[in-house]
């Protein structure tokens, strides 16, 4: 059974009751990430995600951990480009304790100065770790190449300089601006009583909400660029990435776009995998995938390979895209991609944690309930011509590109690729 409620403050609750589970997953979604950040405070969303765990007026950092460990519950959080989420998974009987703790963290994070300084060190180490991970560097570069100086081109983690300079006052000011009820969704999936859940959300969240808090700035419109970014590293592999402007979360072409990514660079039978890996043995990892945001999206191709094969692999990628554009997809590819997409949906909803994230993101970004049946139906209705049309739309644009690897001749082959 699905449940939705919007409270007077603007806070939204979305829930999926599943009595066949013994557990319940709870998420608090906030509409903030680097997409809302200016360059001077890029990284604050992620830093705040860390800091809310560091104590409140009621609980120390240790007490938060101990209270959840005492009931065997899991707690974690993540920051994406456009979303921050705090979540728990627990036995159904312990849902109130989890709501109590997450609400305390959301409203009452005290950000003590000593904890702030320690966590700056932790986040700085995380940034350095990512810079030592070539595929992470490549992902950050391709975002910068596609969106340039726009906020989506920034990293989620921000810069070491921004983190080190962040003051407690600026951090709390940023949090108070974006952690407001109208920009927050609570999502719950698993075993619970709907009336009890409603009462708990009113007790721990709605009663503490500022009903006059202004809604933060709307998400910006973005322009796609076709720039090339590279970082030279003394590593064994080179990492190549291409990106085109794609479709937004609201686009009716999403299902066809997902199926295009599957056919071109999804599973073992995909065109890129069969060409680059199976027939030519030039890469262990090569794949295509879309990303979706409120007002835009991306379509990306990634490959990790030996540097001496850069030009060969770029040529193969080019050939596969051109062949797809010229000949279109086959009926067998269409049916395979359809079955893969629908079955992946069904596999995902067997986890109440995954389902909670689907419900939370759909409500936060689209202001609508996640509908499994409607999603499955959207794939059933896709035709070969729908996918071919999406391919023509995506690949008619100039692409952005990124390279991470040794400084060698041909390192920029990914930028020279022409469709």
C-alpha cells in the first residue's frame, strides 16, 4: 500500500507499506548538492552530510552510534550532485528510535568547532583518496568538460581549499538555507503501521519545522559544452570518457534512452563490450550509461585500457556509434533491452532500501509517487524507432571528453573522435 502526505510546513512523506518484510528503511532526502553550490562554497553539502553525525544538543557523536548499535540498526548517508540523503534500516519495531535520531540530526546538529576541524581533515583525506582513483578523476573531469563553469560541472566533494576555509558560521548558514521542510522528503518502505508513521513524522519532524522558511533557489538551467579535460598520471591504464547532453528526469524519452545505453554499452552482449572487449581484447571495462537531473541529463561512455590502445579503442567506439546511427537497432536487441530493463526494476524492488530510495528521489525531484507498474509499462511501449530517434538526438551533438593516464602520443584521441 502506498501513502503520501504533505504537511502544512511543506514537508512531504511518501511510504510503501510491505508487511511481508521484518524490516523498514527510512530516508530523509534534502534537495541540495553541488548543483545548488557556488564555486566559493562548493563541497559544503557533502561536508554537512558528515557533520550532522557529529553530535546534537541531545546526543554526542558516540551516543548516536551507540543508540543505533543497541538496536542493531544501520545508519548512513550520501551526497549526490543534486541530493543529500540520511537513512536507516532497522527492525520494524525500532522505527520510532530511527525517526527520533534522524530528526535530531536534521534539526539539531550542533557542529562543535573541534568536531568541525576534525571532520575537515577526514573530508580532505577523502578528496585526496578520490584524486588517487583514476576513474573517479575521469568522472569529475567529464562533468567539468560537459558543464564547464556551471554548478553541475563541480565535484561533489569540493576543493581542499574550500573545506579548510569553511567556518562554522558559513556552514550553519548554508544548512539553514537548504534544510527546510519544503525541500525535504521523508521516504519509508517496509513493515510499519501507516497511522503510527504519520503520527511519528508529525511528532519528530513537522512539529519542529519552521513553517515560514523560504524555499531555496530553484534548480538552474544548464548549457552543454563540448570541451576536453585531461590529467596526466603515471599509471598502468588510461581512462577515457565521452559525454553528450541527455534527457531530464521528466523527459518521456527516459525509457528509450535507458534501453539505448543497455544496447550500446550495458551487459556482456552489448555492442561496445562485444567489439572492444570480446572481439579485440582491448579493455576489461567499457560501458555506456545515462544520468538524469531535474532540468538536464547526460549520456556517457567510459573505457579503461592500456595507453597504447587509445586510438584503436576510440576508433571502435566511433564505429559502433556510426553503425548504430546508420543501421539502427535490431528487433532482438530491442526485446533483450526491454526484458533487461523490466526485470532490473523488479529485482530492485525486492530490497526495501532500494525501493525507499526510488520513492524518495521521485518525490523530491518530480513531486510524484514512484510507480513501478508505470515504469515497467513505459519500457513495454518503446519501439525500435523510439530508440533510434534518441540515438540521433544524443549523437548529433558535439561531445565532451576526458582523459586520465600517462602523457603519450594520442592521449587526446577521445577528443578527436567524430560521429
